[in-house]
């Protein structure tokens, strides 16, 4: 799949229009569009973002994401600084986009 094909699958904010279209290859393309090369640490947070969504029915806002990561992985990874290094700008927005989730409700 090319980046042009990916744009067809996304809404105006760059989020997938249908979650069912998500897979790891699409995640890689979405990440590349953000200037991110996905590593093990990214996939760990992507999995947690998807778990959060499945458990609570919404993509997390930044504060909720930090708290959830802290709860699941400990304080070293459950910090804004750690998440910002992985997903610059807005970890909740950028991470949710790459994870194939809807835009968090509190994000601009």
C-alpha cells in the first residue's frame, strides 16, 4: 500500500475512517507520515492504546494515557517525557492515529 492509498482510508485529520482497515503495515505508513520509525517501545504503547480503547470505548486523552501506561508498565514509561519521545507533539493524538483508533475527544 502506498501513502496515496493510505490517504483514501483516512479522514481529514489523518485518522483511519474505519478501524477495521488497520494492520501493522498501515501503522508503519501512518508512523512514517509522522516522521516516526516504529520500534519495540512504540509497539508496546500502541498495544496499550488499543487495550485502553477496547476497555473504555474511547481513545485516551494525554493525561489518561500517561496514567494507563504508568499503571500497566510502571513509572519509568508512564511519564509524559517518555511518551513525548516516542510520539512527539501529542502522544495521545499521534499514538491513537498510528494505532488505528479514533481521534481522542479532548484533542484539538
